[in-house]
């Protein structure tokens, strides 16, 4: 079973992402912010990471930059799931190493379809 790390400071968003992905057959681990997500990524191996942009402690861009430095995470897909849709934010995400960008509120079918394309 493919393992996905879901990082978001909103408990309701984490619950929706987890519910959606578990229903699609993925193992999901939650992280409450970027600092927690970075610690979990450093202690385990994930097939994909989904992260919010605006979070306390470590934001999504910092998280992606740091995760990309970890052994084995050079090519792991990282999806930004955020309310932000400005071009400069997307550009910063891409430069940090984000694979893709989905704007909240997300559609469960759309999220599952994107993940199926990225996680093989």
C-alpha cells in the first residue's frame, strides 16, 4: 500500500484528505504543521507528500525545500493543497520542488485522480 503524508494545520482539512485517500486505498499519515511534517518525513519513507502553504512554524515552501534535501526524497511527488492561487506563490512552490498545485476547496475525485497519476 502506498503511503502518503498529509501536512495541514487545519484539522478539518487533514480529516477530509485522509478520508478521501484512505477510501481510495492509500495509507495516510497526518502532520499538524510543516515542522511535524518534516520530522515525520525524516523518520519514515512516503510515496507522496501533500502540504498546505500557510502554516505556523514551518510553511509549505520551507517544508518542500527541506524535504528535498532528505535522502530518498529527490523525486517523491509533493503536492501543494492550498487556498493560494497567485502565480508568484506557485512559482515559489515549483522552485522549492513542488510537483503540483491544487487549490482548496478541493474536489475528492480530482485529488484522487491527480494522486493516481503521480503515485505509481
